[in-house]
């Protein structure tokens, strides 16, 4: 059974699209623009397309009538077509819809795609920290939205195991001669945290040695202070062995280069060492991500992309390509020529690639003179692999704003190599950094706040708040609820703003139960649930249609029924913040309404049942909305 509200909007959009020869998606966007409630529920700017809309109005009425959906009044006002639902007729249809098992779900797309969402993809050298949290929450929320929209979504994590940072951490383990996973079990420390400490000590020691070599004593003293702090965090008397081993290396850079080159060739012992270390970190990642209910369909190793010959394929393609060049004695692609010949001369490509004005790019080096490849080369190969392996229509890379240049270079390289479809459908979903008040993050020095620590901190504050509200709550119950509040707090906070706005995460504000937070949505959901439990089973046959002849009730009905369209637009626009804003607004409206218009104390039985249906609609909407945001639902709070 079709949702009568959504079907009405579909018929209106279809009719306008067909009659005006305007793309249906464009019509839908116009209809979804905010409109003042007193004038209309939806509006369309007819003045942009027609001077006299009477024939169109007649056509819309006819199409609605033939579908038994005479639910709206249409009025042309100041160049707009205003659509206002006849509340009693709409309510009657909704009663029947819910009575027969109808649910409030995201509107499915007419054009269902295969979409890859690659996100998180943190360097496997330390635990996930607050710098990764925005990425992972955005990526998973986008995946949920797109999946709810009906698309086939493939979630991927790219394991960057070939970078210099990984090699430095591996060098540390080589010197102490320990297996990362076995050592972490022996000293009872999470493996990603252990690797993070080894990496920080190794990196800081090497930098301190280099500073001394250059006689930069001020820098050397700063790094010595960092090393003293890191020594105090030693999990198992490892520091001295690690420090002396690194200090005794005659040529640390040569050692790093050898490990890097041998690993790129897939040679042991480097292969076994780096693989085992990286896997131990990934185990830690998975433990953390499981707390957030975040999963991946594929974990892709950067090294596999190299060892399987995919990077060599890219190099060979480039060598036989007109844009191949030499730059600084290295194999490269002539990016300036690609821009001039393929981008600037094609309006469609130019619009999609969207080069910044006055922005000049140098040639892109693919392979250094020593035979090693750059991470952008491997990313080009990986991009082709993601499209080919999944037959994807689109690939979305959730990667920080600081990677705009490499991501742009990858798209231009794909274009130059003949992968036009891939270049135009590779989306860089960028985001700005997360700040914690009073905290600085520097992975090379072991300075970061881990995601595990933040979750635990929020959880402890939530337990304290719960016990203040209810001194009789058991510890087990308080901890169980607080864990879900912590996840709700984090996931809401990471997607509530446009991704291009820097985000400052303040726990005390983020945990607020009374407004604009994850816990506020959880609280509102529990409130609706409690009302329905007190009320009992709804008698749909007894509901009076005129229940809805009340300003706040009508407003809330329309608001709740808009969810399928709001969620659909949030998915299409890749804008989870729009769904967040909508759910907060719905919660505000619901809480304001219920405090002034009780369900349980209503004397008129038919009105009481109608009010209970409104609560059920809001509860079901919040249920679905919370799921899309990855926020756990609570039964009590």
C-alpha cells in the first residue's frame, strides 16, 4: 500500500514535470523548499515557467482525482502554486494506511544506483582518534541514507599500509623484535594503542636524532621533552631498547627506504612484519567501530593494489598515453595539458570537475626515479578498481578537506587516461577538522584523544546525569543506557553541521537532554514510547477525523509525514545535516505539543485515539530517523 501523502506529492511532481518538460528531480527540489506554514504545505515557483497556470492546475486535479487522492487545495499566489492539504481527508487516508500496516520510510529512488562509499580509512599506526570521528560518522550516515533511498551501497575501508608512517612503526617493532598482537596480549593493552606508542617513540626519536645532527638544539630539547613524556607511558619496559636501537642506526633513512621498497615488492621479512602489525591495529579499529555500529563490506589493502599489478597497469597505460611526460626525472602525467585540452574545452566536464579559478597544477608524478610509486598513483589504481569490482555508478570518498589537491589530481589523471565515466562520478566528500577545547592532536608525538577515550568520557558523564535524575537506578542499567547516550551524542554531533564548517566538540553541550543533541532525540523517542505504553493499543476505527482540526496537531502531522521526502532529499544531496535539523525540529514540535495537549488525559475517546496515532507517527519517524543517523534507540532514559 502506497503512502498517500508521498503518492500525492509524486503525482503533483510528475504532472508538473510532464506538462512543463522540466526534470522531475528539479521539480521535487522546488517542492521541498521551505514554505511558510500559514500559506502552504508545499509550493512551486510557477512564474519561472508559465504565465497562466490554470491548465496545469486542472491537470494536477484530474491526475489526483483518478488516483482517489483529492487531498489538496491548489492556489496560484504571486507567481507560486501553493499546495495545502485538506487535513481531515488526509488524516482519514493516513489512519487507513497505518491500520493496514503502512510505515514511514525513506522514499525510494526511481533510479537505483550502485554506490561505493569509502570512509574512515585511517592510517594503521595508532588508535582511531577524534580527528577520524567526523569522517567515520559522515561515511556511515551517508551509507545508511543512500541504502534507505534504495541504492546498492558498498562500504569500503582503504588500508594505507604502504606509507612512510607505517614503515617507521614497523622499524620500531623490528628493533624490539616483538610480534605486535602477541605483545599487546602480554601487556594487556589494546593493539592499536600499543602500535601508536611504538610509532610515536620511533618517529620522535628519529626526528630528535636528525635535529641533533643539524645542530638544532632548540628543536632537539623540545623533542627530548616529548620523549620523556612517552617514556612515562611505557607499557612494558620497551622504551630504552627502542630508543637505543634507533640511535644506533648508522643511516635511519636508508633503513626506512629499504623496508619501504622491499614491502612494495612483497618481500619477507618486511611483508610479514608490516602485515602482522597492520592487522593488529585493524583489530583495534574494529573494536572501536563496533561500539558505533559501523561495519564495512570490504577492507582493501593498498599493498594488494600494488602486488596484484594494478599500479603497474596504470603506469603502463600512462606510458602509452599522449599526456605521459617526465618531470623531475620521474614518470609523470601532464596535468596542465589535460586541463587545457579536456576540461576547459568541455562545458559538462568543466562544471563537474569545478577547477578553482586561477589554480595551476604541476605534472603529477606517478613513479620516482628509484622505482617506487606515490600514494596518488596507487589511489588512481584503487579508484579504477572500486568502479570495476562493484560496477559502481558512483564512488564517494569521504576524505578531509586537506586532501582536495590530491583528490583533484586523481580525477584529472583518470580523465587523461581515458576513464571519463570514473573521473566524472568520483566524488570527494570533504570535511573540516574537529577541535576539542583545550586539546591538541599530533600523532607523530603520541598526542591525541582516542575515540575510545571520548566514548568513555561521555559515558561517565551520562552515568552521573542519570544517577542525579534517578538515584535508584542500578549500575548495570545506568551503564547500558549511558553507553547508548554516548554513541548518540557522538554520532549526532559529527553530522549536525555542514561538513565544510569546522566543528568544536564540547561534551557538556553535546550531551544536553533538553535541546539540539543526540540525547535530546533519544529522550523524545522514549517520551513518545512511554505515552504509547501508557495509552495501550490504538483503536484506529474509533479515531475522529476532526482530531486534526487543531493547529499544532495538524502542523505535527504534516511535519511527520514529510519525513520520507526529507530523508530522500538528504540522501540525494549527501546532506545528513538536513535530516538532523528536521528531526530536531520535529522533536521540538512534538514536545511543545504534548506539554499543552495531553493524550492520556483527553476525555473524548475518538480524539484521544487520534492523538495517540499522532504520537505513533512521530515515534515511528524518530525510530527510522535515529537508525539513519546511527543513533541507538532507548526504551527508557
